[in-house]
C-alpha cells in the first residue's frame, strides 16, 4: 500500500483500469484524510472507453467523461485506441481530478 502523509483531504494513491463488458474505465483510488474515516480508501472513475461494436474493420471507441453528477458523457465518438489515448493525455477533462 502506498504511504502518504495524512492531510485534511482525500489523497490519490493509485490509478488503474478495469474492464466491465465492452467498457474500460480509468479509475483513481483515494485514501481519506478526514478524521471520521482516516485511512479508508475509495475508487473514483474519471474516463471510460466504450468499445464500438459496429466497426468491424478496425477497433474503435467512444471516449467518455465522468461528470460530477455521476453521469457519463461522450466527448469523442468512434476513435481508434491510439487517438483515444492521445485525447486522454491531452484533454484536461479526461484527466483525473478534472
């Protein structure tokens, strides 16, 4: 487990990904620094790639943004994996803590 110094905020301690069906989510794990739940951890997704099954000639994805409301919004449709990863790397909405 990564070691962090407790603060009064939630500290990110890991970033990982998880497949669920045709969707791959990028997730940040946080460790709480609040006195009432000090050290507890929770996961928060920030970006998702949805596999577009209609594109049989080449693998394509929709790039989804996780809003503060808990809803997912499609920001880019039918892009290649290379394009999707470039978008995640360069667009601030798709980065953790956005």
